[in-house]
């Protein structure tokens, strides 16, 4: 594997983060690691495509999936030979995920992939940037699909919003415990998630067991849900002690999911906030033979435009794999309205929520009295306290199961007819937010970050009640579930900037917020998965 002929991997070029300042080349002796994504084994061409399997709701075991659609061990050997020839070490080979880790010095990686690695200063902290396209030997151009981690900028941001100066006991404020939200949405009460595992992906922060025990005890939940952590790419459960920092995301996710499905096991996958770390976390959670999550909650993401074209496909493939393995992936769709925080004057949607294999979760402003909803509309409090993401993907075409949902063309020039976001919604406005405990402090937190674990908890309840896990929910969601009467609270009032709510599906709140018991009944009547 000593070819001097190299080709560029398409879709791998990156521009520096806006506001970055080059600060010289990276230390050539610094040790780094990257994730290499390989092709499906060539023999998989004799089988149905994964897209066809997913659309039909067909499941594979992890062993079946790996044997049929995983990486070819011969391909792995060729990449290992290439790595050795350049002084790089291969490890963490995951045939199912089609990934392996390479580690070595900056100098070795620059030589191996014909790139320049530059240190950039940025207000969010320094990062290692890889500006040009990544190159591979021509013999490997069909084998290597992507190389992630050469550039280690923060890839995603958490989608939570802390309510400003809100005292949950003040008469003028509206906030709820997760149990109250679950009651307003009529979550099934005869199940508690027992026997299910909810995977939660976090790219920073942490939790302490004592804070969780105190919180669940305050809700009358005893014993506390079982919570454990898994380290991905050497990241750890590391609470910062700052209730306004990433701990707010971690605690919100655990406390919402744990409160509504207290019988479920909760496993938190901590990964570095890089394109490599985030992908590795999704793969590890979806293919975890030990913990076996049936549903995964992701409250992190970034505008589609902030990803490379190749990484969008790598992540979409990972989410597609999860769907064929029978794992539902709930993803927050962003807190910055229809721009997703991008200032180019166009509309943007958040990824990975915009993947057709994600259950994209939008946000509402919820007012309830007792067990009844008195008002619910699109969450939009821009420019002060955020707004639900939503709109039309610029990357993924309109899925067949969304063809009859009246997804509008994009408002951007060209009016692309893409995947509509979100699919579903729930309470997200921090001004009608969730009462949680963060680092020992009471807080009211909202954001679509709260909606992903809320839906993950609801799906854990479904999975306990049904013979099979619901798995890839979207085709059923847009078919029999949405067609059944009363499955959703249809949100028809409000907008998220460029898009307006209306009857039926819309690009602000999807089908609306859940009527949990009725959705379960529709799944029971029609069978699941």
C-alpha cells in the first residue's frame, strides 16, 4: 500500500469556523486520534438496501446486520496496512459500525492524508482545523468513505434554554415537573419503562448520583431510576459544577426521561464534542450489546451547513443502521427558530434532527390546568428566549412516508423539496419549562433538549407495553398513527420565523404534541415494528 497516487475524498473539505483566527501549524509531535468510516462490505449489494429494510420495518439482529452490511475484514486489513506504513496505529475496530480508530502524531496524519492541520483561536476556545479536502491513496478511495477527527472543532451545541430569573413558586411564572407534563400529554400510566434501556448521548458536562437521588425523591419516585455512564473515546462523566453550563443539559435529559419512565435503565454515553466523538457515540449506543437501548435521546446538533457533506452521510448511515436494529432515535431540532442561528438570511434546519432516520422533536409553549391543556402554540420567544427549530432540509430529499404530509418547499432560493422537520413536538418554552435540579440548584429549563428525552421516555413506555419495540417510528407515524383520531394535540397557532403552524403536519411542531395513551392504542391495534 505504498502508492504515491492520491485522490480527494469528496465532501470532506471544511472552512474555518466563522470568527476563527489562524495561530500557526499544530505541534507535529502532538498525539491525536481519528475515526475512519469504511464502506459496506461489497457482498451487501446482493441484499436489499438498508433503506428498503427500514421503510418496511424489517429488523435485523446486530450479528445479522454486521454479517450482511458491516465492514469487510479484508477492507480493514488494507486500512491497517496503510496505517502501519505511515506510523499510525489502528484500534477499536467495529465491523458493524464500519469504523476503526487511528492514532498517531499530527505529522504522521498530515503525511498519511495529505492535509495541513492548523491551530485556530476562537471565542469558544482553540481548535485544530483541517481546511482542505482529505486525501487517500487511490487504492483506498472506494474503501474509505470518511475520516473524522482531524478537525476537532466543537461539532454540536446543546439545545437547552434556562428560564431567565424564574422562581418556580412565583405566581407569575408557569413551570412543570416532568410528571405534570406527562399527565397533560396523557402518558400511559399502567407501564413505567421496566425492562427498557434509554440511551442518552452527551458531548460534555456530567451528573452526580446524589443530585439525581435528591431530585427523584422530591418527585416521589423511589427508588431512583438506575443511571450509569459509558465512556466513548475517553470522554467521562465530568460535572463542571456550573448549573448554567453543560451539566444543565445532562441533568435535564436524565431527569425528564427518568421521571416519565422511572422503571427504565438510563445509560449516558459521554463523548467528545467533535465530529468523530459524536458519531462514535451514536454507533456505540445503537450497537451496545451490553446495555441494549431500545430508544436513544440526542439533545445536541448544529445547522446542516456546519457539517461536511460527507459527515452528513456518515451520520445518516449510522442512524439508518439504528433503525434497522430496531432502535428509535429522538433528536432535538434546535432552539433558534427557522434560521437555526445562522446569520446568512436563509432558513436552516438542525442536524442530526433532519436525518430521515431521526424522530425530530420540536417545541411548544404549553399552558395547562390540572390534567388539561388550556393553551398550546408554537414556541417562539425570539430574540429573547429562543424558538423551536423546524423547516425543510437542504440535504435530504422528501422521504416517501412524508409525501402526503403537505411539506412545503423550502423558503430558500430554489425552493428545494426536502425532508420536513420536525416530526413531533412537546413543551419546550423555558417560560413554560421543566423544574429540574442542576448541580444542587433548582432551575427551570426548556429548549427542544427537553422534548427529545420526553419522547424517549414515552417510547420506552410504549416498548414495555408492546410485543416489539416501536423501532423506526417515522413510516408508521406518518401513516396509521397520524391517521388515527386524537393521537396528537394539533398545534395551529404561531410560527418559528419563516414557517407557520397550521392544521395537520407543519414545519414548526410536526404533527403536534402527543396524546400518549391514544398513540399507544393505535400502535396496539396495528401492531408495532
